[in-house]
């Protein structure tokens, strides 16, 4: 029995909220449409909610705080490397699952953290 089947058999339906940013160079509308079709094909509309929007800073922190996992399957390189949302999720103690883009890998992330520990000036804004 899969983990999903066990959870559902116990009558639990944990929400799975997906926030997709409208920023970037990839056509996120097409991506979102395909994702919505996949959710429907899996009959998971009640459990999975998809939001195509840019979050305000307050909304972003709230979403990170209210969830246990930050999934970052980037479709394009971010303007800031590593992407700030990944560092913010790490700061909040969340589990990070990310695509291997830019320095989002063990060596890259730890290097950035070590650099910020040695020189925290960039964090003072």
C-alpha cells in the first residue's frame, strides 16, 4: 500500500497547496494548465489547490510558516542565486526539495551560507 493510500484509508486528506509565480521567462500559464489537468486525471481536485499568483512578502512568509515542505522545481534560472525563497525556507527550518538549478545543490547552498556567515553585510537591508 502506498503512503497516499494509507493516508486516504485513514480518512485524512492533507491539503497540497501549490503556488506558482507569474514572474520569470517561462510560460507559467501553460505549465499551470497542464498541472491542473494532471490533478484532475488523478481525481485529486479536493486535495490539491493551485494558485497562479505572485505573493506579497507577508503572504510568502505566511505560506512558508504554515507548511512543512518547500518544493522549488524551478523551470528557469532565478535572477538571484541561490533563489531567496530557498534560503528563506531554510531559515524557517523547512524541508527543501529543489531542482538542481544554479547553486541549488549541497555544495552551492552551503558555500553561500558560509560566505554569509563570514560577511553578513548583504543581509543588512
